[in-house]
C-alpha cells in the first residue's frame, strides 16, 4: 500500500520575482532564459539593482513546485530538501505544510546559515531568467532522505539541478537506489540547459541508462535538442526516448510530445496568453505525475499537465492558487467524462 504518490528530492529555494525590461536584464548582466548560480556578493549587487521594484515572493525550487502542484490536485507528496534556520527557511517550511506536503523539515532542526533563494527576472516576452543563490541547499545530503517513506511511494522524483551539487547528487542517487530496490518508479527532470552543458555526468547518473533507466523523464524541447546535439525533432525524439519508459517533451505553445516505446503522441497546449514561463515545467511534471499515479493514461495525464502549465504561464508567479487548481481538477473531470 503506497503512502505517497510522489517522493521528491530537490533544492529548497524562496523565489522573488521581478518584472524587468530586456535593457534592464542586460544592464544587470543576467543571462536570458538560463538559470545561473550566483554567490553572495553577486546577489547583493542584483538586490541593489532591483531596489524599489515590486517583488512577488513564493516558495520555489523546481521539485518543490512539482510536489506542491501534485498535492494541490489532491495527491500525497513528500519532499526532501534543506533550508537554514532563518526567516526564509521558516517561510519555506510553513509554505510546504500549508500546501499539504510532508517533508524532512518537520523532523529536523535546520542549520545556521542562509536559506537558498532565486531571483527571477521576467521580461515582457514572458521568458524567465534566474539567478540562484543556493545557500543552505548547496549542502543538501543523504541525511535529508527518509528511506521508509521512499519505499512507500509510487514515484521517486529527482530534480536535475541537484547535478550541480556533489552532496545533492549523491543524495539523489542514494534515494534512487532505495526506490529501485523497493520497486518504486523513477522520475527525473533535465531542469535547464546549463545543467546539461556543465553537469551532464550527474544527469546521466540520475537517468542511469545502464541501470534500467527511468520510468518518467521530463524536459523541454530546447533541453532535448541540447542533450541530443540535434535540431531535428524526429531525431531528438528517437534519441531521447531511450532514456526512459515515458518521456514528456514540452514545447510551450505547441503543447507536448509524449514518447513511449517508440510511439509518439502530440498533445496540444491549452489556449492561453503567456506572461511568465516561470514554473511551467515544474507544474507540468506535478500534474502529469498526479494523473498517472491516480490511474489515468498518458494522453489524459498530458492533457491535465498542459492545462495546468497553461494556467501557470498565463499569470505571474511559479505556482497557482488552490482555487485555480480546483478549477483545473473540475475541467479534468469534464474532459474525462466527455
């Protein structure tokens, strides 16, 4: 009997989101559309640059967004992460709890230090550019894992960003081995082009092609083309489908491609006007995994995931309100009944 639909490990980050022009982005020397890791002096400089701008603050971190999405839709989730003993850390822990997500933070006293945070710059074309100060999450390690809870989960999910942290990668892989031994399905996300360019060996270890690969892999079209070194979508689909039993390749306004055993299914996107792409991939993964763990088929899961991701890109911020998620659930029920 599964206790959790999803058990995930990833970075605990508090997001602060700012609306900026392309000129402001260039003036701050922030690389567009990428996630860049920053140190404390750089963070101080960026904070000075955005002083006076309105910031929206939310719980963040890629896998954190995914577990919250799944929980908001009605699934049960556990999140392994690391914060510091500061105001942001308390905010993050309380935010997970308020969204009904269980975590290791309820059982351990956080260390002294600074909780990780991500400054998200959103330009008028809806693209998000992220500057991430990892803080406490840089040192996430195997002590964040709850082996018994991993064994009682349906799916174990690894955030690709952990490939940048030696201790984080080690923790993700230890959890992967525990999940595999317990017959729990394995899932991961490629996270970002910069992870593929600089931390590919870590991502390859998460995929574990020599060890049976993954059950579910999530990536966007740009990440898939970088991974495969090809712009030809058919060739990319053929190559990337080798990494997991099911690969979801998201294509923004073009919807998504679901690859399973050589079969390709294109599922159209929800009709929305995008204002902010921050959190779209995380939301997609959370909604998709919610649907498959509730027994729905892959096409139904992709429909729900596109609907939820479409909703998140049509507003500012990386997460949706409980009311918005309830509306998505209702539309999903109608879709299934149609």
